[in-house]
């Protein structure tokens, strides 16, 4: 099946749900859990789901595939939000490439679209007091594997709390972990 069929059926189902016609959706083969999940998706998530090449819509519903795709859409949305937040927090190209594997060109494009201008040169270096405060807070929220997404999320929290660029926090933590 083509993605356009996916889009058409999803469109019909969402409209039927808005009209309160749950029985119509169930007659197509959707179960209540799937209908609730579809109804909760954003427009962007619905578009992504409708444009995927995987076939989850047939004469009957392939429930397992649909559930997996809903999970995938949510994961992709979380990934995109995390990348966007990292870019907004002043992440370097090296940091974003390290955690997300995104190319330099894509990072630059995201920055342009978000209206973020990166100053040239070295990053700011916090003073001793600031560095001590960062160290103490890192010890409270520390994640063992600094290359993991949970560690990145902890560093993002720290950067927000201290009003520092994420790159500055990342560089400090990597420096501490090496010693």
C-alpha cells in the first residue's frame, strides 16, 4: 500500500473520532487503545505516521505494526525535541555529532532555522566559584556513562540551571571524567 492510503484512512479515522463516531473506527479494525493513541498525536506526528512507507493499514488493521510505529513516532519526536533543545542551549557541532550523529550541514541548517547565531572562538570558561558549583550539582545528578542520552539530559538541566552553554558544561564534565 502507498503512504497516501495510510494518510487517507488516518484522516478519516481522526475526523470520525472528532465527530464522536468511534464505532466507525472500530469497524475499520482499530481498537480503543489505538484510537486513543491516534487521537492524542500532534499534526506533525500524524503526518509522519501517514507518510511512512511501512504498511500498517490493510483491509484489516495490523495492530502490532501500528503500535510499534506509534512508539517510533513518539521516539522520533522526543529525539527531535532533544536535538532542538541541545541546539538552543548552545551546543557545539562536536557535542551534537557525538550524541546524535547529525552532520555539520544539518546542525547549521537547524541553527539557521531556529535563528541561532554562534559566536566564533573559544567558549566561555567559568570562574572557580562557578566551576565548584557546577561540580557539586553534577555530583548530585551525575549519570555514570557520560556518553549516554540520560547523561546529556542531566547536563542540559545543569546548563539551564546555571545559564551556561551546554558545550561549556559538557567540556567541564568530560575534563573531570578524564581525571
